[in-house]
């Protein structure tokens, strides 16, 4: 005979039964009272979003294979483009915090790293961003027409009350550095910093004013600025050629002669690209403001031969060729230059003291030999200009030729620009007063 035994419920069954009864009882009371049940807070913390490591960030070269796809044209000028103006920017996700969404878009500005603040310009387009990281493109250089960095960036987001984006960047032939950008709510600027003191700090805005020309030679020719090669083959050992400006009206009267500005560039522009000389030079006035009543000639110095300054034979040969090929007023020849070119300005004048009507050395120094013979130009009008905060050529070094000329009874005007570092040329060559000063002098 089968005997059925009653089995006692397990502890688990009892717990489940008790929970069901409580649930049913609760439902009845809520329905009767019309109250909404109070949710029970979860004791499980949300899963934190992963944070990228610096090793997961990168900045790799970005090759511009389609100019028009990357830059946006400026209305009314088929040759002028907004840098990175066509790089696409994603719309922020609906759940993206506003403090991160503000990073999206196109930013531009300068590096304020010494010794020449604002010499390096930067365009940064933040294309995508999430709580973890995102993607951007950057365009950077001391001459944006010829950038030395075009890179695609993958950055990480560093969370906090004021979040930032951060990425590793390796400059050509330089160690890897870490760049960090933070949005400043008060100024609306993107503030950047670097662990490399030569690269930052940066300050970027969304003003959209940095441009590039699809055909730079064509653009300059439209301003009557031309690239020229030497007819004298002996000069080619020193450089590829020179940049030339012919004033408006030059072709109208074949008998008229014109004053000449002979410009000598700085150390950083040595090489084989003569178009670099259109930036930090009197050509900048013509590009940005309008015509000048001078012929302007600027020889390019070769970097490959290791020249540390302009040889006298080179300056002498180029000046002679300019005088043969163009209608130069021999009584109104002026020399100006910056930094290395400023030193050469003093030296060329001492070498040919009877040739020039006036000289203007900027951010310049002189060597001991030139200093010892500087009395040869005591009758030549000189306007020396220097930055008060110049750390490349300290003010005390610029003072030496000034004091020596004054002691010799020279005619020298010395202007120290407060708040300026090595860059005195941007303000000087943009000022009409500089050119008016030159024009008041001519050789007897």
C-alpha cells in the first residue's frame, strides 16, 4: 500500500509565499486608498562610463587630398578659403551634457608661448564628442599658408566640474607632448595648455578669420607681388631668388624712378620658399592695407648652406641686379630687416655707407666688428626698433649700436615698444608712419 507523506514546505517556498501575500495585500490597500506606490531606491550604483587613457588618444597626419572639401570658399573671392571651413561637425547627442556640447565646432587662435607670442596660429575643429572622447582636426603653423601641422586627433574627455579634452601629440622631430583644452564660460574661449613650455598656452575663439589661398602665387600677383629668379647665376649659391613688389603706376611712365625698400628677412624664413617672405615684411602692408609708393625687393637666403646671416656679397649682388632691372631712384634706397635681417641691415649700411638714404633695423643686434666701425654711418638716418620684453635679443644688446652711434654723433632714433617681445615687425610694418619716415630722407 502506498502511503503519502506530507512534506513540509521549504524555507524558500515560505519566503516566496509570504512575499506574494504581502504584495496582494499591498495592492488592495493602494487600490482602496488611490495612492501611488513609493519606489524603493536601488542600492546598486550605476556602471561608470569608461575613461580613455592617454595612450588611447592620438594625433596623426591628415593629408588634404581635396582642397575644396576641406576648406570653404569666401564669397566674392574664388581663391580665398576659410581654413577647415568644410570639415563636418556632428550634432550633439540628445543626452550630451551642455558642458561637453560647447566644445563642438570650429575654433581658431594663437599660441602665447615665448619667445614670440602669437607667432603660431591654430585652427581646431571638434567634429564629434561623447562623455568618453571624440574626434577633431587641427591646422597649425607660423605661416598658415604653409602649415607645419595638419592632423586628425582622437581625444579623451577628462570629467569634472569643468571638463576638458586631452590628447597626446608628437611634433616632427620633437618629443610627445600632452595638450589639454578647457572651455572658459566667462570668456567663451577655448583655453589650451601643454606640458611642453614651447607650445602653449593657447587661446581659441570662434571668430572664423583665418584664411588660406588655393593659389598663393596668383593671390600675390594680384597685389603686384612676384617671385623672381636671379639673372646672375653667382647669386643662386646664396638663395633661389627674391620677392618683388612693383608700385601701382610703375608701367605708366617709363622714365619715372621709384624709391626702393630692400628688405632682409629673419632666420626662420631661410630656405627655398620665397613666398614665406610675404608674411613678416613690408609686403604685409600691401596684402592687408593697400599699395605703397616703393619698389620692394626681398632676397631669400638659403638654409642648406648653413648661412647664419646675409653675406655682403649676396646683398651687394642682389641690390645691383635690382638697380639694373628696375627703375630705382638711386637717391632713395632704404634698407630694413628684422632679427637676423636687422643685424644685416646695420652691417650692409656700414659696408656701403654712401648707398642708402636711411635704414631701419628691427629687433636687431650687431657683432663686435660692425660695432667697432659703426661710426661710418653716423650721417645716415637710422630708426632702430626693439621690443621691451625681447628674450631672443635682449634690449641691452640692441642698446649697444644705439649708444655707439650717439657717441659718434650719429642720427639715430631708438624706439622701444612696451609689451612687445621679439615681434616688433607686425606693428611696425603695418603702420603708415613707418613708410612716411623713410620717404622724408634721400641721399644728398
